[in-house]
C-alpha cells in the first residue's frame, strides 16, 4: 500500500532538486543529498507508523 502511495504522489508532483530536507527527532530539519522519488516517499510513510 505504501508503495502505491509513493508512486501516486510522484505521478502528481515533479521536482528536479538534488537535495531535500528531513525532520529530525528534535524537530529540526537537515538538508540531505538525494532526489525525492517513490522509494523515498514509501520509506517515509513506513517510518510514520
């Protein structure tokens, strides 16, 4: 199910960025190298449990 959500989100959004931000446990954000793709979205959704 999470994989399908990731694919759906990517099909609706587009980005050409080579970095993204990730929220840490303390609430701060850190810049990370990488692209936002369906696999990344799937990982984030799975970690939200």
